[in-house]
């Protein structure tokens, strides 16, 4: 798995945060969550869900790793309990029974380039800036190559769509893949400077929550509290996207972000809901099947997607229970 375990132990960029809370009765083990990036507007809804879960008795702590690959390895090694990412290759190749339990967001990303390019075919042989090796934007690049019949040049990686926008605006790159919100921002800020290239529709998972199946079953109460909180937030924000800003804790990690970012939360989630970024039902079987097809085509799953069993990759019991309630 690309030999990153040594990097986990020595990472200076991992940012830990503990939330002290007693479960009813005896103190339960703390749920350790591995984020794939530092807190941002994209994580505001997740932190609202954590606050709701905390109110229902969940004791948790989170650590922000510098990219998805490190978050995946932290769960595989047992350092963390639940991680952010889409670790399909790791699930298929690892002996650990890793399973996804909730789709956080879909792969709603857009190729944005300087005026040098006007079509995806123009990117044949050209360098591109992506989020992380093996992550969602990497898989998008793989599928673009497969569908369009091109081959990108050098791939470099900068986590966070906002950071890649900065690189694009400053001329450090001519091509990248960014999320819906940052695509809208750069088009608004530089209406005549960049091109948003035509892109095919994608409904598979970008970010998902995953954990070791053995751990999930041993900690069913904690998992159910978290998944129920996520379902409640995801459904509430489809009814009213402004609920995220309203429920964001001003003293929490999102509340400490710059005022200009906080001022855009309503716009971010309004655009995200309108753009189909979030499934109000947490993805479930529909997302799992879409993932089989997408990540097979992206080269991260081996085998014919029609023969793959979604239960080898997803554990749906917590989500099914939350949706019933």
C-alpha cells in the first residue's frame, strides 16, 4: 500500500482534536475518526452531524491527515476506527475486512483549465494537478483517460480544491479538477480567464466513511449514533441548506475558520444541494453499485463490476437502521 505507514507515525501535519464526553453508564471507548484533510467548509455538515451525535452520547476524537491515503492506512493499521475516503483498492487487496457505511459526497468535480485548452482531448500528454494519489480526482483522471482516449502527462497533487484554485489563478498549473463550489467561485471571479471543460455525469462516491467490519460489529452503538446523526443532517440540509450555518458551533473547528468562509456557508450548501453533491439517504445500495462501475473503470477495482458483490465493500445495516428510524 505504497509504504506510507512510516509516514503516519512521523506526520507533522496531523491535527488531533478530542471531544470529552461520557456515554450513559460506563465510559465507552473513544471513537477515533481519520479525516482526509483539515476542517473546511466542505466538512461543515459533517461537524454538525458530530455535534448531534455528541448530544446523543457519542464520545469521539478526530485527526486530520494530509491526504486520503494516510487516512486509509491509519484505519488499516488500527490507529483510527473510522476514516474518510473511497478505499476500494485497499478493500479488495487487504486482508482487513474494510467496509463503507455512509456516502458523504458524490464525485461532482469539474476539469478547469487555462485558456490553453477547450476540450478534454486537448489535455492529452499535458500535466494535471489533482487532490491525492489514489483519491477521487485521481480516479476521475483515470476514467477521463479511458473514456476520452487520452493519456495525461505528469500528475502532481495538492489536497483541497481551494488550494488548487490558488495554483490555477497564480499560473502554477494550467489544468486541475476541482469541486462544484470552487468551480463556481473561480468562474465568478475570473469569468474570461479559465475554461470549465465539458464533463460526463458521475454519481459515484467521492468521500465516504469506512471502518473495519469487526470493529463496526463490536461497536454497534457508536456506529449507529454517528450514522443516524449523519442521516438527520443530510436530510435536513436538503430541506434547508442554511441549517449547516445555523448549527455550526462557533467554538468548534468550523466556527474558527475565516469569517469570509463562514459567510459563504449558506451559498456553498445551497449550490451543493442544487448540484446533487449529497444524497439525503447516505448513498446506500445505489451508490455502492455506482461505485462498482466507476472504480472498476478507474482501475481501482479488479473484475467485471456486474460480478462484484457490494456487500464485500459496504456494510449497510447501520444505514438501513437509521433510515427506518
